[in-house]
C-alpha cells in the first residue's frame, strides 16, 4: 500500500493528540512558531529554505488506510484518535518568511495557526524540512559569496541520504549554486544538472588517451576532461592534443589545487587552449573556495561540505506553541518558563529594518495587526489560507529573493570568520 | 508519473555510460569497491549500516517512462544510452560486510562485480545509503556503549531531512538504540516507536495540573510526564499526587540534567514513587550520556547528535573501480595514481583476525579465492548473485551482528576520547 508523508511524524504528536482529544483542548485555536534560538556557531546569517517543500508536505498530509492500519495494529492511539486522523485536513493558516530570505536568531520563520490538533501534527515534518534545507542553503550561500563570479556545481549526493541529496541540491541552487549533479533534483525541481566523467572512466580504458578520445568522441569537445588520474601535466597535453583548443574544461580533483590550477592554466595557455576552463573539486568548503580566489580557477564543484551544512548539518529550528485559546475562548500567549530553552510567548510579526538600503535590524513584534513601520519591509507572507496553499512559487523566485536579501546585508555579514549575527533582533 | 530511485544518481554516471557505450568499454567486466580511507577524526571503529536498504535500491533501480522522458527532454544522454537504460537490470554479483559489522580504514565494505555499464550506475545511490546510515550507526553505537544498560530513544527526526530521519531511526536501532520517535521507521522497518508529550501539551491546558490529568486519563499512569515546563519540583509533586506511585516515568528536557535528575529522584522516592523512572533528553551526545553515568537516570532520549552522526554526518565512503577487463578480456587491477586520494587496485577479500576472541586486525587481501586464514573469520557475505538479491535479512539480525562484532573489539575501542582505529588494517 502506498504511504503518504503523514507518518514522517513523531510518535508523541499522536499521543498528545489522543490526550487532547480526551480533555477537549485539542480543538482550541493554537499558534505555533518556527524559529532558531541561535545561528550555528559563528555564522552571521541563516537562509530560509524548504518552504516550498513544506507546502507540498502540508497538502499531502493525509492518513490513509495504510497509515491508519499501522497505527491501529501498533496500538499507537485509540479509536477516537484514528477517526480524527482519517478525516484530517489542515484547515488553518500559515504565514512565513519567503523562501531564500535571510534570517536571524528569533526570526519567526513560519507561523502555523489552526486548532491544536491540526497544527501539532505538522511539527515534525515542518521542522525536518526547514532544518535540513535551511542548513544546506545557509552553508551554500557562504560558498557562493566566497566564489564570487565563479559558478559552483553541487555534487554531494553520495555523501548524504539519497532523499536528502535531492533536497540539498534544491537548497544549494536557491542559495546561488549554478547546477547540481543530482538528476532527481533536475527532474523534480528543474535544477540544471551537470557532470561528465570520474576517474573510473579513465581507469576503465586501456590508456588515458583512449578514455579521453572516447569522451571527446561521444560527449563532444565542449566536455570536461578529468586530468588527475595519472600525471596531471601529461593528461593536459593529451587532452589538448586530442581535443584541440576548443576543449571545454579540465577538472582537477586532488592534490594541491591552487598549485595545480596555476600549472594547468600555464600549460593550457602554452598549448593555445586559452579558452579551456579549469574546474577544481575535492573536499572544498567556503574557506577552501576563498583560499583559491587568486588561483586561475573558472569553477568549483562542492560535495560533502554543502550537503552537510559545512559543520552545521541542522539549523536548530524549533516549533513552539506561542499562543492558544483559554477555556473562555481568548487567545493567550504561552511560553515554557523553567530554566533553559528560552522562547517568547505571543504571536509574532517581523520586519527588516533598512538604513539607506542596508539591513540594520530584525524587528519582531507581538503587537497584533501591526502596520509596517516606516523604513522597514515586512517579512511574513501568506503561505496557506484556510487550508489552501496560496504561497507556492517557482524555485527561481526563491533564488532571486535570496540574492536580493543577501545583497541588502551589511558588508561584515560576508566575513567567513566566526562572528555575531549581522544584524540584531529587536523584540517589541 | 511515479518515479523509481534510478534518478537518485549523478549526471556523470550517465555521461560516462554514454561514452563507454560508444567506445565499447561499457561491457567490460568491472569490480567496484566501497571503502572509507579513514574513520571520522578520532573514532576507533565504524559501523556498516544501510546494506538492507542498498539491496532494496538495487532491486528497484529501473528506468521507466518518467525517468527516460526526463533524460530525453534534458538531453542528458543520447538515444543509444536511453535504449540501454530502458532495459537496465543489474545482473552482476555483490558481496559485502554484514550489516552491523564494525569496519576500519580500507575495509572492503561492499564489492560490486558486473559490467562497467551495470555497476557504475549504482555508485551514487549505494554511497548515499551507506554513507548516511553508517555515519548514524557509528555515532549511535558509541552512545549505546556510553549509556551502558540504560535504554536510548532516538528522537532526532525533526533535526534532519524527513526521509533521512526514517533511515536514521533504522540505523540507530541496529546499533543498539531501544526505540525511535519516528512512526515511519516503525511502519517500514518494525523499529519500536515511543513518545508521550511535549511542552506544547502542558502549555495548551490552563494549568500543568489539567495537562497531567488529561495525559494520565487518556494515556494511563504508565505514561511519561514532562516536568520542566514551569517548576520541576512542583511538577513532580503534582505528577505523583495525580498518578500515584505507579507513575511510569518523568522526563526532564532542559537545565542541568544531572542536578535535576538527582533532585527529581529524591523527590520521587520521598513521595513513594520509587518505581517511577527518570528520563532525560535535550542535546545529549555520547559525552553527555557518559557524564550522566553517575546520575540516577533510567533512560535517555537523543536527537540531533545521533541523526547528524555526532560531528561526522557522513562516513566518507567511496566507490572505486579496482579491477576491470582489458582489451584481451583479462581482469586487471586498476587504481588512481596521482597525488592524493589513495586507493589500492585489485579485488579484495577481508577477514577479522581474532586472538582469544578479541579482534586483533583487519586482514585485507587481493589473493583471488583466498581461503579463510586460521584464527580469522570472513567478513564478506554474498548479497546479490546474478542480479538476484540473496542477502536480505531481518533488521534484528543486523542488530545482533553489531552486538557480537562490537563485543569482540579490544577494550580501548570503547574509549570516547579521540584515538586511532582500534585494530590495524593489514593489506596482503
């Protein structure tokens, strides 16, 4: 039996639902907010990603026969709860930061407003998506800044879960990567895909000469030849000898990439292949990319570090109840009060404060219906209204939004060194 | 149109296939091996996980109409290649370490033997699965050792990609975790699921008293009450007052967990609830678990750190061509030869050397058909024969294999401090 995404959920969401259906509180209106208490260590900004995938998940969140059967057989919840789940549809409202927007500690990245029963069930899948995708996009954005005008190919699929790989390719693209190696990301999300050959292709043939010849014959002279299987200098000479000066690119995947890039550039130029590009890959992260800034490199391929968030594989976002109706039907702010894991009660709205077009602060207010203050732009946009998705957009819009949002940040937001959030979050 | 997993693949696997079909080398017999050049920094051993999922992926690796249509429209490969893909079935052999087995640098974790065309296409999905699942299992195993007899619940779904969460729950379970919060892992893999309530449930009700009462009424007195929403001591008193001494457990999720556990244990005992267990959660990793060893804790819940591999979110495994037929049809060892990224050519077999039942070395040999040397046990088992999966097994077998494999390691394998691999890898 095919499964929907409704079991991508923590057991306790369902037991809470069961007990709340029992107490009657399940039908109280409730507002949950997604936010991060802090950025990963030393990061200056985070990037919201996954919003589009969250909308898909909410729309597809249904308990069908297969799911209900599992829950019944496992005695996860009682019959009353199963009945509720059988007709479950999220019928509330969701607002959120636009996908690609920069965020800061305490930014109310997503606001889910419904009954407790409807909204609590979405916690796990909403967080899974936003935490993963935002972690990747946040790392990717730093790499894109470090690379300047040079394009980066995302090629980390093999270093992360096969499904996460697809989402990672999407997140890296919206943060500014040029393309991905992941074909499913091309198919599902329209991310441009790229790739030519690995060492195995060269080793498969009886000589590097034969391998290059085969690649040129069947993929064309515009292809990228991998030149570090045996001897780099010899490979470059073979490559130009076979392809002529119209060879698209050569790729170096090991050794001292900066030294190799200089050597290969000199060789190529000496052989008249002045238009042949030099692409480097191999355990690159934002620091290695920045360090290669002065090397004659035309493009980067990045794998492990981007799909694992470059040291921060999760964005540490949480989904917290910030307001709910009391017995009298009045919406009341709520928050955990004991030591540790601070949060602020009350439904929030947020604005980015701008001074001469430069971001100066993140204004977060609990004032209901607050108009956009002068000198700010609003950050929350409607995503779901009365259960209907209204915020879906092409991935390229998120990509453009990110470009605009990051361009607006103060200059020190782009320092790779560890530091504080680029702008302060001000709660009012 | 529904998709198979065949596009969970890097673009270059298909362009290599295209060029190799052109050169004719595509049909050469080829042996690829999965291994890790090193363990994550300071780790003493790794744990193979994902094998069962790899078998599912190989079985389901088919290019249907949807996949072919995408590849044609995107001009990823030519018509000859599309034709090959349309009838693609892996018809070769796969051997591999048993799932749950410990591994070391250079261990030939999986050996894929087929034509180049058939075997190269599996690279990305095989590595995605093994790299992710092994990273999680390797971290989980250390946590299980640190926890001793105390059970650990995996509850990190919200901190990782929603699909990765399911695989992570599976991997943590086979490495010794007692249960998971992830319902899909329960449904797909039979991992026991667990969970009761979050702070939101307490905050939803008009008082902690009302929330606890509702939870006890509908989930029974055997439930776990979360006691750190307001004041821990007050919550414990309320809990025992309402549930009596048969209360199953209380959970502490913030603050100084050791101090809190002592305080809560004293309170519970003073109230006569001597059988009520104390469960702690909240940013635990293997070090925090070990540090709580002397605290009166009955169980742990672990989230972020296990699903992100506790600092090592990927196992750094690679899939390398180690042998292939030459033009004369003879299988020849091959290996990349330039500086960096070392690998050893030739198809390998591996044995664990034992001295008085304690692992002493990882013997890796390229001698064809090598008999099991005295004082060792063989590590490779058949997984696929002639394209047919023969190595499928229940998840509990992997769990038992891990228990036996880890018990066999020398004592210093269990040190949490950074160190070298617990046993040396010897190549012969």
